[in-house]
């Protein structure tokens, strides 16, 4: 066994917590066993890809009624690409979550809820690509001006629902999200034990 310091936690925090800054993961003992480490790795990869979707949705929330067509097309391309990347990442996450065998009814209940939320997230990301891809070709820019912000909000809301359910599930298996609100304060380090 060799402990691996999860330095990636400092560079890429796991949760974007609106209004509270960001958060990182840690285990109560400071060390994750192999089952929890596998879950941690899978959700971290998906989290990273979802952050680009959230960034794209945030850029679309500003008033763009007076923005140029090229600005709108650029935002549509960013949104499409971010949704496509997350959609490719998601199928690798679901089996890892589903495979966990956790003691107690509560973790199993939260695991089942998270799997349902992952299905909604997959559907939302598929819809995102379907809606936004034609917009990258400049088709119906009026629709993009009219519906772009609300479409982006729908995607954002589903991602935030997933992150809330993920946080509850992780806590149920003793992996804690620790808010980072201070500026320049280093994130707590966690080690991952690989077997």
C-alpha cells in the first residue's frame, strides 16, 4: 500500500458551492479506502467536466440582447462543446456509483437517489447538445437570443441538483465536502490509499 497525496484537490476543488466559494473532499480519517477512492476519482473527473458547462452557462446569463452575432455563436459553441465533453464523461461515472456496496440503508438510499439524478443529468446533457449544436451554425439566432439564457439555466439547475445529491451521498459514505471560503487559504490535504 502506498498513500498518494491528492494534490489535485488544491488545484481542482470538487464542488462549486454557489455563494460560499468552493469545496474540497476529505475523508474523516484522512485516508480513503479503495472503494471510496474509486468513487472519489470517478466523481472528480465528472465534476471537472461539469465545471466547464457551468462556466458556459454563467457567461450566457448576462444580457446578450445587444451582443453581436459572433459573440452569440461563440457562446453557443462553448455551451455545445462543454455539454458534449460532460456527456462523454458521464457513462464512466455511473457504473462506479452503481457498483458500490455500502453498509446501512441510508447510504444505499442516497446511492439510489444519486443514480436517478445521474439519469436526469444525462438526459439534460443530451438535450443541451441537441438544442445548442444547430445554434453553432448560426441557425435561428433569434431563438438563441430569446431562449439561450433560459435553456442555459435549465442545464445549470440540473447540474446543481446533481451536485447537491452527490454531496449527500458522499457524506453518507464518510467523504466530506469542506467549503473553501477564505482567500489564499490552502485546501486541507487528503490522502488516498490504493490497494
